[in-house]
C-alpha cells in the first residue's frame, strides 16, 4: 500500500545543522520502501511517498522524528479512477 506522509517541524527544531532531514526518518524498516522525498524546506515541511505492508512499518519509519515533527499520513494510489 502507498502512503503520502507530510512531516512538519518548527524552525527551532530544524535538523539542518544537526544531521539534516535524513535524521527524521528510518529508511531501513522491514516491509517499507521509500519511493520519493520532496522538501519544502523554507516551510520546514517534508513530503514522503512510501510503500509499506502495514501501518506499523510506517510508524517505525517515522519514529526518529517523533519528538521534532508532526505527521499527516494519507493512503494513496498511483492509478487514476
């Protein structure tokens, strides 16, 4: 299943000088593939598209950023109706 994830942090918790945005997620979760990452860096916002077997994998993917970020997780499809 595909998921679109919007991850937002406030400027005070920006990881720019502390390892960068890659510190906010774990791409090595079993049952999850990171498809694409988009950044709206001036808004302190990241967008991920992941393919995951279940929500547990999505939650593990987001675990590193839980203390810095809020998340909106939306199941999506890549086919038109």
